[in-house]
C-alpha cells in the first residue's frame, strides 16, 4: 500500500480552475492504476477519474470535458486538472490506488457562485 498526500485545493469562483496533486510513495507506483475520488457533506464518496499504469484514462460523466487526470511516474505524482468548476464540484478530493479502498487525507475544494 502506497502512502498518498493530496494538495492543491482551495477556494475558487465558479468557472475557475485548480490543479490537484497526489504525491505517492512506494516502488510499485509506476505499475498501479490510480484514481481521484470526491466526497461532499452528507454524500457518498464517488469516483471522479482514473488512470492506468499505461496512461489510459476514464472519467465520470459529471466531469467529462472539464477535468483531466494525468500522472508522472518519475515524480510518483497523479494530477487532476479541474477547469470550468461549478459549485456542485465542492467536496473533499482524495486519491487512491484504484480498487484498494484506501485514500489519502484529502484536499478541500470549494467553488463559490
């Protein structure tokens, strides 16, 4: 199990952008699939996007065309570029090894109207 530290969240106006980073540790990072998840108050955690070790990406319908997931294996980091942010995107965003059931501490994203 890799250690995960998310950063890059903050307060942004609707229509703005943020780039989230997930710094990982462990020698197996380059061969595992990673995902970004989010959880809003009173709601279940949901998968936002994921990326395989080969670079194949998948997105939830509610972020397609707005968010981009990427990874830099040399830096052991996964990124989530978030554009055209909406108030509905407000949540704690966490990264995880896909399917592991374990997440980092998360970073708060708040989008104002």
